[in-house]
C-alpha cells in the first residue's frame, strides 16, 4: 500500500503494473484524482530508495519472483472441445471487494495482473449467443445483481487499462449469485453435462455463472471427416469407431454406413460386420441387417460370441442369447467362455448340477483376472441361484 498526497494507492490487490504507471486500481479505471497524482507518484518511484525495475510487491521486471496474486489455470473438455481459463488470483484479505475495491458499473479485468483469458478450441455458444473458437480477454462489468461479461478479441493487455469496446467479440448479461466466502478469486466449471458447462467466477461472497454450450455432434462429425484424411484411413479401427459414434448418437447414419464400408474394405472383421448390421437395423433395413449379423457371427471367436450373448441378455433377449451359447459349444467346445455360456444355459433350465460342472470347467482354463468372478458364480449355482438373473 502506497500513499501519495494522503491518498492510499492499492496497487497490489490485482498485481502491480510497472512502477512508472502504478495506479489506484479500481477495476481498470484511472480516476481523475489519480491522473493528477500520477506525476507525483512517478517522482517518488524514481527516488534512490526504490529501484526503477522493482514493484512494491518485491517482484521485478526481469526476475521471476512471487506475486501477490498467484497464477492459475483451469480447463474442461466438453465433447472434444477444450475450454481453458488463464488468470491470476487476487485475495480479498478482509476487504469489501464489490462496490468498493472493484466498483460497480466499470470494466474490471476479471482477475489480476495480465488479462484473464479464456480459450475455446471450437466454436461455442455463450448464454445462447455464438462465439467463434479462439482466445479472448475476459472482462466483466460488475453490478449489484446483473453483470456484463465481455469476451474481447484483444487478449494480450495488462488488466483493463487499455480495454476498448470496439474490440468486443461478445457481451452477455448474467445474474450474480451469493456464494460461500472465497478469499482467493477462483474460476470453476459447474453443472458439467455432455454438451455444456457453467463457467463460474467466485470471489468474496459473489458467484457469477456463465453458461457455455458446445454443439458436440456437429464438431465431432466435422473432426471425423478431417481425421479420416490421415493414417486412420488405412486401418479398420478408425472407420469403425467413427461409424460407432454416429450410430450411438443416431446422427448421419448414411455417413456411418459409408465409414463402416471403408472399415470392412480395409479389413473384414467380426467387429465391423456386426457394426454394419446395427447401422442397417437403425436405418430400417432389417433383411440386410440380418445378413451382415450372420456373416459377423460366422467370423466371431468364442469370446466374441460370449460377449454378444451377454449383450442379447442385456437387451432382454434371453432365448436368443442361450441359442448363441449353445451354438458356440459346437464351434469352440473347449474354450473357457464356452463352458461359462453353457453354465448359463443349464442355470436357465434349472439344471444346477450341470451348471456347476460347466462353471468348474470354465474356472480351470480362465485367466486369473476372471477367476474371482467365476468362483462367485459357482457359489451361486451351488446355492441353486440362477446366474442369469
């Protein structure tokens, strides 16, 4: 804290500027009184007792030393879009922040020291308004209940001293909320969902929430098209993953079918044949779906057939699942998942003695990682408890 002409200059709460431009920091505003005092203050700082290159907090323009307002970064991914806030954290230190240290109605740097910045790796919507990808200077105009949040195309300044409204990329108005005491300013990502999150600034006992929405499906679909031009185009896995995403989200099924065909062209496998069957089913092409499902099952190994049977059980298709387990026994009679599948068949029939026998045969050759689960199944079967339920 410095005093000039009897007036306190609080330069440290939001980070010192170089001493030749030290101001009373009031949200990035130069009060007229301070303009008058500026020449006097410059003379004080030029005295022999204070180095030109040193601030009142002890940091210099050359050396990396602790700052009163420490640096922080926080990030959140929504879909494949990264949002990153880069800021400094001033401390309240028992002061009345809102309406005093940071005045209402004036542009504030939304942090301390250099510009608080927010980066979006893809286009987003902020409180329902579109904003292109990029890095923005984040400023705010506090109000007693309504705040203006500013995304500036100028992201490389110190504080809000040189802020110009002409550089705004977007302004939105939001309602502030009361919050638990936060001595250090903080940014958090709240209410995170698959396609949105709330960016919240908290300081003292005030929270300022800003809703960010991402058009995840559109961005992912465009990203898939870009990625398919690289090495992924020569391998079946990438095309299959792309088709699987579109199918799971029930979008662009024609593209999904094309991607799956590309996967099959690269290497025909159980996985992509079964995926194509599911896409065709979703498109209402049942006969074609059945044809590719049969082709996929002909290529499946014992483990894949067991997993498919479990998927059918998860879909409440019990009889279809039991038929898969029985047919697997003819193709792969000695594999451990074959015995596990037969144990399920016998369990469903109430033949628990045969089920226990099959489970023990499964245990004999199963990987160690699976044995605890199989032992638990065996105990249930010995107690005549159907393991399919």
